[in-house]
C-alpha cells in the first residue's frame, strides 16, 4: 500500500508517493496527464532498463525525449544547465510541456532549476532513484547548480508537481550511495524525529539489509519531518535552516576534496559529528548525547572520524557557506531535548577546537 505525504501549501502543494514501486501509469499521469512533450533528464549511472520502463509507462505520450548528463557532482554546472535549456528551446518546449528528473540529487537539482527558469517556469516531476535524493533533495523545492566558489550558490525555490519514490531502486545502489543516504536519514532523527531515532536504534540490522518495510519506514519518517518543516518555511526564512544540520561542515569537506572521494552523505555525516561536538563544547548537550549520536551512526556502519579535516583546511569553504549573514556564520546546533536551532551566538574557539 502506497504512502502519500502532502508537502507545501496553496498552488504549490504537491504529493510524495512512497511504495516499493511508485512508478505506475496511474501515478505518473497525476503529474503529466495534461502535458504534450516531456523531456526526461537522467544520468549515465542510471540503468538503461529503468529508462525503458519509464518509456513504457509514458508510451501514450507522443513526444518523449531523453537527455542524459554525466554522472556526478561536476554535472551540476552552468555548462550542463545551458545545454539542457538549449535542448528545451530546440525542441520548442512551451508551458504545456514538462520535465522529468529521473535520477539522484544532481539530476533533481539541475532539472528543477531548468524547470524554474525556462520560460520563467514550467512543470516538472521528481522520480528520485537514490536514498539521498528520496529523503532530501527531491522534497522541498530547492533547485540549483554549483559554481567554483561553492555548492548550490545559484538556484531557486521551485516545487515539483509530484514526487514518486520507489524503494526498489535502492536495491541496486552501491554501498557508498546507500550509506550516503543513511547519513541524511539520521539527520532527521537528530533534529527532532524521536520516532525515527528510536526506530533506527532498534532496527539498524534491517536497515543495513535494505529490507523493504525498513526502507519505507525510514523514508516515510524522513519525509514527514521534512514536509512539516518546508511547508512551514518554504523559502528558508527561519525554521527550514535546521535542515542544514551538519551541512555547513559537510559542504566544506566536499569542496576541500574538490567533490572527489567522498559522497555528499558521508561528508554530511562527518559534519553532523562536528556540529554535535560544537554543541557539546557550547554546553547545549551532554557527553552521553554526543556518544549516542556517534553510536547510532556507527551502528549503521557510517564513518564518524573527521580527524583529517582541520579548521585551517576548511575555513575558506566554511566562510563561503550560504548561511553566512552580515559577515557572521550561522551554525545549526542541537540541544539536550534533541531540538535543532540556528545561532550566530557561539564561541569561535569552540568551532576551532572541534576541528583541531
């Protein structure tokens, strides 16, 4: 039985459908029934059989086009963005047409940004195929691309018309990609979802085995958390900032490594440990709470040792973060009640101490 979660409000409201196979003709038509032409944006890492299945589901559509980008973070660039826009223009897409993002977070982010900006906005739907994109980037309407100075510095808030989440795609993910997503799932447990926290503590074995019921549960709980936050704060004016727990340092680690050799989720996992350690040094949590956080991550076989990343290494990337406001870096920390909060009131020496 599919789970349906509603996100957003007003005219930008949309549904997220979760099941082992959410990609059915009936579900897809909810988002595309009145569309003429469809451009499916995917990447070179998506199995060709997945594309074939999607084409069969869309077979009553007269004009289906597929545009494949190279797999990886480097494709989230101005170069790729302009190529997709040129493709849309060459195919004479108009506002009665739509885009489909079929892949991981890179595909979803850049497709969404193209949808937000082509003709000042056309419809798109998200079909995320990685755990990370299913619980994070496909929901919430954040779209964007990277530039040399940092990740996601160019983009727009633009909601999809529909999100279809099939857990069957997770069965073929590499261990690294799966664990990348688990780091983001753990984030929701750490920023207030106590039900998810308890479930992950008690069912780490089933989660590691990718059991269908475990996958549906952690995805559903993650999206419920995100839906509640992004519906209340669609454009990151306040509350939504807590979703960045661990991301300031995670993004800095990714940039320092030039987006090579570490997944986004693995970097964010390390970032959460750093942020939790600062929370401890600032007196917001107790030692046993930091230990519990680290133990949960390690029970999922996620790496928590960030000792090779120093403040000196990460400083310039941290200060380029989107959360810098009026020259001051806002941090997302956690307190003893398991509640995340944004603050610029902290001792810089505690940040440096956590990174040395």
